C-alpha cells in the first residue's frame, strides 16, 4: 500500500512493505529516505502543527507600521504618509502566506525517539486514516508471524515477557495471552 502526499514545497511518500514502512521526503531543506521496521513503530500518535513564526511576527510588524503611518497622517508627516498604504498591504500578503505555509501533521512515534510525520489532510483525511489503520494492521500481522510461536526449548520467563510485549503492542488480545500462558505453563 502506498500513500503520496504533496504540498507547495513538500513531497512525502510512504510505502508499506513486508517488514516495515519505507518513507521518502523532499522539501526545501533537502531529501530524506528511511526504512522503519514494524517492530519499532509505537501506538503513540500526536497532532503536530508547523507554523512559521517569523512570517507572522513580520506581518504584525508591518501592520503596526501601517497603523503608525496612518496615525502620523494626522500630524502631516509627508514622508511616512506617502508609504502608509504599503504597510497594511504587505501585512495582508504576509498573513496569507503564513496560512498557506501552515501544515498539520500526524506524528507517529518510533522506538528510539524518532517519529514518522504524515500530513493530516493530504490527499485527504480519510485516506491518511485508512493508511495508518493498514500500517497498524500490518504491524500486528508481522509481530504475530515473527513472535507468536512458543519456543519449547526457551527460557520460560523470556517467553512470558515476549507474550506480555505482544499484548502491549496489541498484536494479541487478553484471551490469546491467557491461552498462550496456559500453554507455556503446561510445558
């Protein structure tokens, strides 16, 4: 399964493979490519909004200059009055640019402190949610295929910890966990 995302200055591509997710990102800062195993993807998700505070601050500064210029109009300072309409117009352009550049992400945490950033509404919210659901479905399938078997020769404590981990990762449910523990104890 693949998810492609594009904005004015950014491209993101996510591909779900057999053992993990392959991601590519390209923006003004450069290009990034990585593969992340399903084992390393956590269930923690956060909303993250990226804003450019410098543009917003500059827009407010220009608006303030415009207000000062119009107030100075009452005192007939011709030099400032001459450029008075430019400041609010520039401020309006900067406010619009600020809202165009604002991006909202879903941040999925990865073991080790890194994260996967997906644009929340590109191509649309439903497709992103479907992709994330498929990501967790494949993670669950991967973990079950790799870790669900009971190692009869293995350490009993390590096997129990493995099944507790699978339960925490939601790869198995409570009932499956109880069945696995009873099979493990009968070993």
